[in-house]
């Protein structure tokens, strides 16, 4: 199904059009990005003195696999931005429709990469134990689960709940991952979440902030390459703990210490509440 084939979907056509405007540029540059990754793999093999070897061959295939995972992450980030910033009508089939939309965006690249894997097999080299179908299925399952979590969060949010960030005011349609019980005294995995109001942060839903800081911490940990990055990861972990304990002043200090790299990563992966909280903690 094409991303523009919305005949069988109930998602508002205007919402789909906005998604297309955000996701299409990512898909349009996908082939060029893949070529760059394959080229870097070849350069690595040349520098390592193993061009044409089995190791170089595996490195090239790994570039394809990594590219597909990175593409899926970018596509989901684009869709998520729309879900976070629009009042999306909730209906029972919404998770299914969003999954179909995600699959539609990813279908073209998946078909091309399967064809590339067939070309590699014809070289009669030994292929890696992990196949592209393995990568495809795990990636698809991962983001289908993300969609389910976002929709459940939107469904369970109290109608009166609002997230006010500066001039941006989002109602109960704000979709963000939430693991745990809801309510004024909600507990999830023996963790009590508190609503915290601080002048620097405005009025934020701390349950959402806790979930997003957890996602941000995991992503930063994967991306960290410098000692300063490890320090920033630790500060986000400490901020996550502070949110769950309701320690506002400590939270602000940790977010500020996490710094610009944490803000950049948060913005990149689309955890909007976390990125705004970090921004406000750093002051004007």
C-alpha cells in the first residue's frame, strides 16, 4: 500500500498529508544515504587491508542492515512528530492504521534491500547468520509496539490532562509512551509519579517526562563516543530518578548538566517533552 493510498484508512487525510511532507524527504534521500554507508564500509576495508575479503563482505552487508534500522527510526520520528503535535482523532482501528502507514513507508526500501541480498547470495559467498528478513521482522515489531504504546497512552489520558509548553498547548491527543498505571496516585512497577510544577519548566506531565527520559537515556548510551557523552548519560539517568521521586530542584540541575548534546539527541529522536524540559532548564 502506498503512503498516499488512504482509501482504506480512517486517519484524517490532512494528517496523512502532513506525515508525507515530513517523511518523504527522508525516503527520498534514503538511497544516497545507503550508498554513503556502503562506501564507508569499503573505505574501512581498504584501510584495514582486507578489501575483497569475507570480513569486508560482511561489513558491507552490515551497512545495509544498519541503514534499514536507521531509516525505520527516522520514519517513526517523523510520524511521531505529527502524532505529538496534532489532535489526532482516536478510534479503535487507529493502531492498525498507523502500523499500515509505517509499513507502507518502509515497503519500498525493504524490497530494494531484499533484492540486494539476493545479488549478494549469487556471489556464492557465505552469508551472515542474521538475514535481512530477521532485521526486517524485528524492526517492524519494534515500531508496531511503539505505535500500540502511543495509542494506549492517548486513550488512557484523562480528558482534562494538558501539557503546556510555552505557547504550545496540547490536549488529551498528546501521544507518548507510558508504561504503568494512570491517576493521581498512580504506581507502576512500585514507582510513584508526581505532578511537578516549576517555573523553569512550565507545567509538564511528569509521567510523560519520566518515560521520555528513559528513552533518551537508552539512545544516548548507544550514541556515546566521548567521555563527556558518558557524563551526560549519567545526568539524564539522575534526572529520570529525580522525576520519579518528585525532586524538582534536583531534576532541573541534572537536566542543565546534561547539556546541549542531550538536547540535540532528544530533539532528533522526537521526545518533545524531554527536549523542552532540557531547553528550559538551561535558561534563556
